């Protein structure tokens, strides 16, 4: 084998190894696209940094990255939206209440602008809210730290709910505010 052939094979091998070792995009630096197919995806930026839930797995614990979708409860009528995430680096919950009490939420903009605080279903004080938990501390929307959920698709037949969201989560104990921006979700009940 001459030097040129050896060099060609060596460079080709490096190229193939380099392509084989490329990490697949695990969404650490990229938000999922805004889709409308029930892919069970969610992502946003937290204080400007892209965030996608990874789930929590280990030992006897298996919490998938996402859960939720359409939600019904005996405490107030209608079909609401509850979207939850799980990740070792925190989690986000979105709740959008159907105040009409009839049927499913329709596409539209829903404000997160009322104080709810720690959630206890059955208190009668549950409003639309955004919630971020980080290092065991809860950061909620309230009447001063507001946001929105925009439902772009509400398919009650196939149980798909898709849209966008943004909010500020505030904790009165430490006074910190987290800005959740560029949020998007695409859920099928699961």
C-alpha cells in the first residue's frame, strides 16, 4: 500500500468515525418545534436558556418527561388542561381552567394573571397558572407575575392539545423571578 492510499483510507476512517460519534441532538440546546400532532413534547427558555424535560429515571423511579393533556375533576365542571413535566433540573406545570364549565377549551389566548399559590384542588381558588419548581422551591404566576397560554389546536376527538406559553414564576420567600419564554407544547392525553 502506498502512502497516498494509506492517507486516503486514514482520512476516510476519521471522517466515518467522526460521523458515527456525533451525538444525536437531545434538545439540550434546541427547543422542540411547534407541532400539532400529539407528539407529547414541551420546551421553553428559562431565563433565556433552552430547557426540555428529560424525565426522572433510576431505581424504582420512572417519571416520563411529560404527562397530562385534557383534565377533568369533580371540583369544577368542564374539561381543562393540565400539562406536567419531569426532569432532574426542575419541572414545569401549566393549568388552564375551562371557566365556562362546558365541554373542551377552545383555541385562544388564556391569561395567567391571578394568584393561586400552592395548589390544593377542592379549595375553589384554582385559576389558570404557570408553575416552575427548581431546587425544591416553587415559582408561581400571580396577579403581578403574569403570563399566558395560547391554545392553537384543541382536538377533543383525538385528544390533542397544542400551543404556546410564557410566564413569570415568583417565589415570595426568596423573592426570585424566573422568566419562562418561547414555550411550546404538543400533547396527546397519556
